[in-house]
């Protein structure tokens, strides 16, 4: 079982206290508990990259839940690879579910969680998601926790490929201050050395490099991130501070396809 939250270690420990009554030691993997608070879209992007490489049949619990206690529903998603996702129905589970082949969602009915008692309405991570995940990890079918439902899809606009470029948004700001976008690195044609960037008031032609080292210390560069998408970085610095952009900011890239190299003429 994996846990990913924006709760911090103290609240996460309360979730693990619930799980410890049901799971053997060592069965819980903390992916992160320092996701940006309330950042549903960013968490969805990051969690997909973290969790999709775990073995099929894993239970993934994701709690980034600004709507806790409100109209949003608690859900479990049975994915095609046998994994089950548990969390709020606010869009945070969708990218990971799609990466695992898609699946069917079920509304979690708190009355089917046995003796577990909900304390207040502000901590469903402990009171609903952890008990539900524990039962799923022990073999209970998601359908036994509630009726089928349809996941709510966010209104996010996906990255789009354009002639001579691509456009998308800042999807994640990592701890180094790098601005990770949702525009796939694979869209950049082979041989491109510089890329035009439009981000807020910034209009720059940046070197497209293959490593931070290649960029040079203090230089603003563009490169392919570990997420498989384009990243704006200041080598040994913080691009977020230099560019002043936040998650969700629109970004556009313009590149020119390099002309083919002329072949050598045969001499007689």
C-alpha cells in the first residue's frame, strides 16, 4: 500500500495508526506527505509518476482533499491491472487510474466500514480512506464498499501540439524550484538546440539541453524532466523565483525544425 498526501507527518501518522491494525509491518510505503496543500491538479500529476511503477495489485491511497466533509464523495477505483485507488472524487485519482489501464469506480459507504467511527467531518483520510484501504488490501472487493459511480473529471485543458511548437501549463514545482510542464518532451524534434518560451511576460529563447551540467551554473534552460515533459530550470538555482510563475500558469513553446544536413557529393 502506498500513501500520498498533503497532510504532513503528524496527520499521516494517524492514518497509519488505523492501517497498522490490519496490515503487517513493512506493507505501507510513504510516497510523500508534503504535496502542496489543496493542490489537486499538481498532486494528480505527481502521484501518477510516483505510483504507476509499483507492482500490479497495489492499493494506492491519495489524500489531497480541500472539499473534505462537503459534496465531494469518497471513492475506490478498481484498475485493470488489479490495483485499487482510494481517495476523494475530485480528480486527483484520474491520471493514475488512466496510467494503470482505467477501471471502475465505487462510492465508499462509511456504514460498510465496520466499527470504525468518523470523528467530525475534517479528516476522512483517517476516518474513511484508511479503513477502506485496509479492507481492500485484505481482499475485500471494491464493490462491497459501495455502489458503482462515475468519477468527476476536472476541467483542466490538456497540453496541445501545435505546428512548430506546443502549449500547456506548469504542472508541478519541485523542491528545487524547477517548473515542470505538462508538454511532452517527445514533441521536440531531434536536433533542436534552442526553444522559444512564452510564460507570462517572459519571452525568451532558451537553450534546450540534455542535462543541468550542460546548461552552466545560474543559466535558465529548458530540458526534458524525469516526468517525461519539458522543464524550465535555473542550473543550481530556482526557476520559480526568476520567472515568478505558479502551478497552472499557461506556457507555450516554439521550436524550429533544423534543416537536413547536406550530403557529400560523390567525386568522380
